[in-house]
C-alpha cells in the first residue's frame, strides 16, 4: 500500500510510519478529537486474492470487535477500527517504548527474560479464557511501555488473514503466522492454546540465547528443520544455564502439543518462579498446575 504519511483519515492525522511486516503496516498518528498520539495498523491485502476481500472484510469486523473486548493490563487495547480506500485498519494507543524485538538480538539472563514474559503469559491465559488464540506471538508483537511493562498486541490479525486451507497469506495452504515462531501443528492450519505456548517458548529461547531454535531462508526451510532436526540445547549457547530452565524450554517446545504445558497459566507459574533465581522446579503437571519438588499433593 502507498505511504500515508501526512494524510488525514477521519479524525486521525498520519505522522510517520512505525513499521511494516507481512501482514500489516503501522503508523503513528494524532487523534484530533481526543488530542493524543495513537498507532494505526493497516491490514495488508496485497497477498489476498481479490475474490476473498469481501470475506476478509467481514472477518476483520468480527475480529476487531472481539479484540476491543479484551481487557487486560498487558494487552494493548483496540480503541477503534475502520476502512480507508479499501484497507481495513485498527487503532490502538501509541506506546513509545518500542518492541521486545529491539531487545531480543542479544541474550539476557533467564531471570530478566522470565520477568518480561510472565505478564505476557498471564495476558495469553486471560485471552484463552475468552476463547481467543493469538496465533502470532513473537517479540515484534510485544510492545514495551515507558515504564518497561510488556504489552501484547496483534490479537486476531493472523486469523483475519487466514482465509482457509486454499487461501492463506502464504498461498501454500499453510496457516498464517511467523514461521520462526510457529508450532509444528500450525503449519497444518491447526491451532490451540498450546500453539501460543510453543510460540512463547520460542521467544523465551530467543531472549536467553539471542537466536531462535530453527532458522532458514524460507518458511519451508524452517518447517523442514523443525520436523527433522532435534531442538538445539540452549545450554550450548548460554554457559551455566540451570538444567531446570532448560527443561522449561524443552516442555514448552515439545513437538506434540499434548506434551507441552497443559495451559498458559501453568507456563506463567513457571516463569513467575524463575523471576527471582533458580527454583527447584518439576516440569511435570498435574491438573494443569505446576508441581514443586518436595510439595505434597
């Protein structure tokens, strides 16, 4: 889509582009009615067949309303939505702290990574209770406030563009998402809460090691590595990483969804315990809850 800088869309004056990805383009804008800065995310339609635009627009409105109902302190609120020259858009508060992607290029301590991701896990736990699966958890979709709090964004965007087995954004029948963070089942267009568990596990791995577990030049290359190569041990990139921290990653990144954490709340419990240093954690689950070693049940 063309650069919209300097244009006015209703009450919103476009100031500058903030970023662009495969599914959307984001601008900083000024809300002339409320007199505050906002972020406007335009859904990109270039890769969607024209025959599917009407279907996509109907799904967009439905998902925009669903996103607007999500109320959590670590979820970016959708405040408005609309369409401009055929391009649907979402309006959200502008957060000047950037994204977690800017901080994921270098490794950090597991305590620091856990402190960042524990609130994100709780936000996802809340969304799952509202029957909403994110489908595209990644550092670029975790914004940072001026106070350093993580805020999850882009709920529903992947679903808007996932138009069915034969009409996905990739054009290959694969589910919509970001390949490096997609769970094995997502390639087959199957999603569940455990799909988000896997993606958050990849983010945790990346924050610890400075790299994603599987990388390649093409989506097909990522999928091939994921299906044929064992998970690279984080310990080979982070000397002295506690075994219990590695086991958290092993469980979150299990290829079989049923072998991952029973729900996002269970992963959140683990991350919260890791915030303050090594804990004697047992990564087995009973009834969806984390068991601590030495704890009687």
